[in-house]
C-alpha cells in the first residue's frame, strides 16, 4: 500500500469515527465548470486538476452494481433519437426516458424530461420489470468486475460500502416525480410491486457482494427533497419505502452478525432537514450533500445532530463570488466543523460554470489548513 493511500485510509477511518480535530479528507463532488477551465488553458483534464489541489483517494470503496440515479437495468434501453426538433432533439436515454436536449449535446445540463418508461402496469411489465431480474446471467460480468476492484482496495485496508439507488429515486426514474405522486394514490399495489422488484434485485446482489467482503456502509441515492423540503410525506415514506428498506437492512445485518451495519448514508439534494429524523428511524447516521441554497447549514445541523456524519455544505454560490466571500465561508464553517470531526467539506453539488479557476484553487488552499 502506498504511503499516500495509507494516509487516505486513516483519514477516512478518522472521519467515520468522528475523531475530533482530525485532518479532513480532500474530496470534491464534481465539476460542471470543467470544460470552461480546459478551454481557458488552465488544465488539460480533470486528473490534472485533482493532482493540482491534492485530491485524495477515498479510503472507502463501494460496490457500484445496483445503480445510482437509475436502477441497474440489464439490459439498458437503447439510446436513440426519437424526434428531431430543430435546435433540440428528443432522445430515449439508457433508462428508457424521453428527454429533450440541445441537438448534439446530451450532458452538462438538465434536460427536460418528457416521458418515462412506466405509465401503468402493462408498461411496467413490458418495459422494465424483466430488466431487473437478479438471475440475469449478464450481471455476472458486472459483478465480477466489482469483486476484483473491492478485493484489491480492501486488501490495502479500505473500508467497503454498497451504493444503490434508493426507493424514491428509483420510482421517480420509472414514472417521474409527478407520475409517482399520482400512482401512490391511483395504484398503490403497483408501487408495492415495483418496490418488491427493487428489493429482490438489491437483496440478491448485496448477498453475493457480502460473500466477497463484509460491508461497512449502505449508501442510498435518494434525492427525495427539493428546495422547500421532501417531495413525499413522511407517512408515504413509511408506507411505500421503509418496509423494503427495513427488510434489506435486516437481511444485510443477518449476513454479518458481528459487524451489523455500522453506517447508513442518505444522499438527497434540496432541503433534507425535515427527513433527517425520519431516516434516523432506519438507523441513518450519515447525510449528504446539504445544499445551502435550500436552507441547509452544516454548522447549525451539527449542533442539532452532534453524532451525524456530514459531507457537503459548501455553498457553490459563494465559490463564484471570489476570494473574500470564500474566506468568510471557510472561516465560519471550518474551525467549528473540523474541531467536531465527522465532516467532509465539498461543494453542495457540482462546481458551477461561474466559478473562476484561481478562486477555486484559493478555496482548496484554505481547506488545506485543516
């Protein structure tokens, strides 16, 4: 194991142990500004940027064979142009959604979601359900690739987690946020069938992953909140999501009874404050990314939840305002949070196009103080 990776592993373990005053992990969410910085000649690629500011390999590696923003379909839908609309094109993406994009450009911006693959029971069975068969033999290649990666980093001391698409994110990708709200009332039995299918794939895959290595964390991509709070009520969460989460967690713990499930992380954009105590009913003890524009303040939330692990909370808008604004933000957040431990500072979403290169390096230089 390299000396640098050993340091990253130790920092990661200190973070999860919420060791007070421990050195922070140097990590970032992502970059929407990357093309601009390359075009302006500051860097050649993202790897050069990461080396420039000292990004660290994380001492936690995940199994990534259960999807993230979309379920891990097998096979994926064919990606194709459905309709030419002049300056725009309607595209069927890999998850079966019809999205309206700028012609010739399908990434780096939020498309308009025009249609989703599930509208009723017939479309569910025709378009999606069969793509989530845990026994599909084509899954073996993906799983074998994950096994090799996990064995390699675990042998070097890294912690191991399981990432997967959460129940709400999964339903939203299938029927859309508005469609999900109608379906909760119009056909709750279909919602439960879709969630049971989600559970069967997740449980079977996690079981085989645990045979490779025990898990330290379950990491749910949920995105259940928007800028004013949750998109569904706590009662809906408990009725339609939690029974499947609870059984998944129970089964996971039963397969590693000595370790149990040390950490459950919930990733949701928007204002997550109302759902923190709801997910704590499941044992959630780690949240990200705490969007500041939606009212999330990691300092205030740490005071309210002193044992909660946190990642994010750096206001992307302040990064775009220049060095003085960055200094004020760092001076308010970091002395307190670094002393408390259990915090990874990073942009509360991808670094936006408005952020200047030199200002971002200044931000990273300030974080090196901690």
